[in-house]
C-alpha cells in the first residue's frame, strides 16, 4: 500500500482553498484527502457525496473521460494521525480534483445545474482560481517539505562529489532538471530520502552521465558562474539552468527515451557526441559488517518464519 512520502496533518492549503489537506505519496503522486474535499464543499468527511453527485452527469458522457472511475475508487494510503497511530486514508489525486472542478464549471455554463447547485460550481471556481494564481502542485511541494528534502539530497550529492576532488562546476547539481532526477531515480531505484542516507551511488551516476561528458567550454562557464538563486514566483520555481547544461540534459533524456531505458545503448549513443572526458574520486561506500555464522543462521531462521 502507498504511504506518505512528505506531508503532515498540520500543513494545509490556505487562501480560498483553506482546509484542503495535501500529501505527496511514496509513488510521488500528489493527493488531497477525500475528507478535506468533502468538508470544503460543505459535506461530512466520511460521505461519498462527490462521487454520487458526479454520477448524475454520466448521461452527458462524463464516464468516458475516466473521471467517474477515479472518483468512485479513491486512492488508499497509509498515514499516521497526530496521536501517532497508523490509519488508512482515502484521497483524490490533485489532477482528479482539478478535472472535477473544470467539469462543474462546464456544467454550469451549459445550464446543467439547478439554482441550488450553483453554490457547488462557485466553490469549484474558487479552487480553479487559486490553482491558476499559484499552482497547487508547486504549493504542495513547498508546503509538505518535498522541496526541502530534494535540496538536502542534492546538497549531499554535491558534498560527496567534492569530498576528494574539488570541482567548482559541481555546484550546478542543484540546477539539474527534474527530468534528469527522474532518470536517476528510475535507474538506481532511489528517492530523495534514500539519496540522503547514501549519496555515493547517486553522486557517481550524476558524474558519469553529466559532469564527465560536458564540453569543456560549458564546464568553464559553470566554474566561473554559480546557478542563479531560485526565487519562487506564484507560477512556481524559475528555470536556473545554464543553456549548455540544459541542452546536454535534454539530449541525454531524449536519447534515454529512444533507447528504451537501456543504459548500454544510451552510452553508445551519447558517447558519439559526448564521450567521457573526466574522472572523479569518490569516497567508498561503507561496508556492511559481516555477520557471524551464528547470527547468519539466526537471521535466516527469522526470515523463514
């Protein structure tokens, strides 16, 4: 079952959408709890009113969009209440909530709603208005601590790269695109928390695919300039990549898709235009202590149970 990756019951969206409870789950999906959505629309937390209400529009072809299926099958995930006890929550993906609100405004425009139902459409309009002014995905990444976790992991990678070999260009780790981090995460099966605990594999991967292959003129620029400080606007984080770095990462990610995620083929493709030019010295990973014969037998016995 999915679990909470970042988020807390103490952190809710504010403004016109005050009270909506977001989480980012272990699969990195953005969720808003079903209870908070119900209450925001003026219903009890445990009711199934939104799904039942939207089912009434099935005659207009809403079922074909897949929206009704998502509303009738909310995402289940494990979390902990303030008391510390684990519990199972229901949630809607953020994009499901947005799509629902967009349909409600369409229904109002087409005259499908009664006078009483116009209040529901007004609430949906407030949600969309707030999202347009400051996208919820960006707000939630900041609010839940996801961005802070990401920054800490990137810092760990930078510090690891710098530990035995000072290279000023390594400071640009923080400017690498989300597409690159998705590539790294998929290949190493890691997330930001795992990187913080053991940054060495991610540091090696980042060097092998980025810093070892960048043209020297791009590296010289990166040594002379630091990434621009990120100021988060209402529309989300700004792009602070160097054009040469950005172009290379786009090519890398594009090749990755073309070669069907095969690193061997990717290396062959990329090496024609960007062969490895540099090496790096990295600290060795801490070796797990070997178990004594008795401890090994005990461990195997426990695992069999």
